[in-house]
C-alpha cells in the first residue's frame, strides 16, 4: 500500500445537492400514474413519500436544491469522505492510468446509503410522520435508514430480500441494533408477499418484491411513509454530495477524470458520483466517459429494454420509463444483493438512451477477483457491489496499458465488505459460480410492456 489521500474540511461539505434534470436538454419521459394514465404529479406521491421528497422528485427546473442545516450537521459526522489515489492498485496492474477512488465506506454504516437516508428521515420527521417502511437488498440501505430513523425518533420496518436475510445475518443485526423491525421478503405479512409465496413457495426474493411489501405496509399504516434507497431522482439528488466533494478533491490532485465508474443496481451511488461531473459534459463541453458496472446476472442497462415498467413486482408503483428486465424478473442469488434489481431509474435511463452513459456487465467471479486484488493492493476489503466498479476500473486500466494511453480514472468505492465475509469465504473456497441470463427470459418478461419511443 502506498496510496495518497486528498482530504477536505467540514466547511467543504456541499450546501446544495445537484439536480441534473434541470440541465438536461432532453428531459426524462414522464413517470405515469397507472390509475389515470397521466403524467405523475408531486401531489400523486404525497400519500407514499414525504411531501418534500415528492417535490424534489418532480423538480425539473432547479439545478441546486438547498441541503437543510440539520442534515448537514449529521453529514459532518463522517463527511467529507476521502479521495484516494490508488497507487497500490496502479502498481499491481502495471498500468499508466491514474486511478482515484472516492471512499464512501467510511460512513457509520459502511456505505454511501446514509447520504439519502438522513434527509429522507429528516423530511418525514418535519412532516410529523411517526412510522417509516422500506426495502433493502444486501442490507446497506436498511442499515442506513435504521440509523437515520433512530436519530430522528421514527419507527422503521424493513423488508429485506430473503436470500440476503439468510446470507448476511450481521446486516440484519445492525438494523435490529438500531431498533428497526426486519422482515424476510417475501413474507406472509402483506398481500403481495402471500401471493408470491403461494405462487412460488421457494422464492428467495428480489428488491422488486421487497418494494411491493414495503409500499403496501406504508399505504395501510396510519401516519406512515415509505423511503426508497435508489432508483428515483430524489435519492440520486441526495447522493450528489459524493461527486461534488470529489470535484474539489480532484482539483487538489491537479487532475480531472477521463472516466468515472460506479457499480449499478438502481443507480444511487452511480448518479451520486457521476452527475456532478456529467454536468460539465452537458454545459461545458467536457468529454468524460461514464461507466455503470452492473452484474451479468442482472443486466438491465446492457441487455434490458427501454420500456414503461413498474418499480416493484406487484405493480403498486407508478410506471417508470426505464431500462428493465421486466418487473417479474427473478435475479440469480448472487452475493452483490444490492445490485439485484430489475430496472434503472428514469433519469439514468434517459441519459443512457442519449448515449451520455455507458454500461458494462461484470460476472460474479470477475468481481471477486477484482475485490481480492484491490484488498491486497489498497488494504480495503470492498463490498461485493463495489467490486463490480473495481472490476470495470481494472478493465480500463489494462486497456490503457495495451493502448499506451494514460487516462485518469475515478471510481466510487460505495461500501466496505467487512460484513460480507461469508461471500468471500465461498469465493476463496471455490464455491461461487457465474450466472448469465437467457435472452428468451428477457423477451418473455418485457414483451407485454410499452416500449419508450
């Protein structure tokens, strides 16, 4: 290890989040209310989300949204996060590329998810809400929201994807330690869960299923709101603190990224690091490439269809214009549980449609190969999700060596893997496998959905 850190002061924590939609010449297609078949309004979302989150979701005109001072006060616990020049990884790869990573694993819960959990809980508290529901895949979002809700005196129920509930018991313990109720999804506690269990008794769950259950509970519980960990624009908005800090830190390093990379499930950490830099492509003519690294077992951006689809399995959510594998898609039981989601948010889908964002799919074994190399070179054991970004970074660094170029690469280390060591045990024992998706499955799951024109 011989890496170099670039550190900011508390005063450098952003005072506003960046809303990329305001700067897009071609705006995302509207999200559709399935009941009226009309474009969604903020008021349509008031029964489900806090009113401020709903207003932020539908805001297409303001590029900057002020961060409330109580939220910034809580950000100060761990922000600004370090930017690191990965000299150890560069040497291990013998690459001429310069590699930097933004280390979001230093948060109290070990991932970037707290960046949105805190404001969402704050807005609920300000509105007088007492109960919150959510879903979680690998548990990072559930852990973050559990801490945020505890900080603001809110009760939280978390539907955790069943395969992760069993694979990652310590994430469940973290949520319970903070006082959250954690339910394995699908469960018998909701109509949506009971139907799925009846139809598929051995189903190990998906984020789409867990969202259905959390939404149903929120809509049937007095003074309760739902909080989402990814996909929608207000979540991506909150995560832009990552890229806004990274801009200042890259300037400290006298560098600017030619390539920005992050893993991709629903899009929160990708948009968080990418959107602040992408605004310079949109407004200033910069030429940075943006690469979303998704699992080959759940390849919505690389192989999915651009359609109007539900964000959940039961069809409770609005219709979102998204690159999707179909809301009925059942992802393989890979260990990157936070990336096992069938679709991408409307904003990143439109950016992908316009060619402003690229995507690659990474097989599970390649991700773990990259994770172990990174751990040996940099001393940090990454989360299985983040390992997809590292694998994509390694591809770019090797290409630079082969082509005798020297790009500057920035990736987001969205979380550490210290609570994921059971998956590393299986990898080291040779018990993990790669998974691919049959094209016929994608076609079957998307054929009845309306294509986005």
